C-alpha cells in the first residue's frame, strides 16, 4: 500500500505551484485535515507528540468550521451540548484545553446543594469554572431547579445563572425562600 501522506509530502516539496494551484492544494489539504480531525478520539489526540498537538491546535483554531468543532466536541465530550450563542473562538479554546489536558471532559453536575457546599475549596473553584464556562443552559436550568427552585431567573443571561449557582455553592447566597401560600395571586 502506498503511504499517501508521505508521497504527497515528498511530491509537493519538489513541485513549484502557481498561486492558484498553491491555494487549491492548501484547500485540499485543509479538507483532509477536517475529515480526519473529527474522527480522532480524545485519548488518541492527547497522546500525540507535542509538536503534532501544537499543529492540531492550530487546525482546531483556524481550519475547522463551527460545524466540525461541534462534531469534535460531541466526540470528545458527549455529555456537553454546545449552545447556539457559543462562538467559534470559545469552542476552539475549550477543545484545545481538552487536547492539552488543561481540563477534563465536561460531566453534568448532579450533586445536591449541600453536597456541593461540602466540597473542598479547590473542587468548588473548578466547579465554578465548569458552571461559568462549560455548562449548557439546559443543564444550568436543571441545576437551578434542584438548588434554588423558587428564584426567578427569567430573562437572565446564561452567565448570570451560572454565577448565581456558583455563589449558592460557595455560600455567598442562600436559596430563595418558599413563597407563602397564595402569594403572588
């Protein structure tokens, strides 16, 4: 079998491309990178050499489209749902952090508020980052219903809900009291 990658590398290094041919060649190589990138498991990506991971980081940031970043995110973090307002730059940075093992894959928070308050300060700090940066709006709402069901956070930004939950976890805020029977009628 022919090593196509080595062959293309060897041939392209000896060919003198016109400007148009050079652009077409780079576009074809980008297409191959995109097709392979969205199939690469996280564990395999993390074991690549530092230089290849660096190149892959550039590809994630500069070559992959938002659709491809979402596909890669689904492969690497199946529990995380990418929300519509999340931008290309932010999602690419999140995936690069995973690739470089600066964070672990997203897992939905299911702890009760008393359990979360009992965590060490280090775990609460990491969880605050997960809430503010990674947790999808639907998961934030589910957690809000569990931790503070009587607070009204309608028409509030995703970030504000995340901060509210983090403040509850840290004990900076208390859950809203149960409304009195017949209140608000």
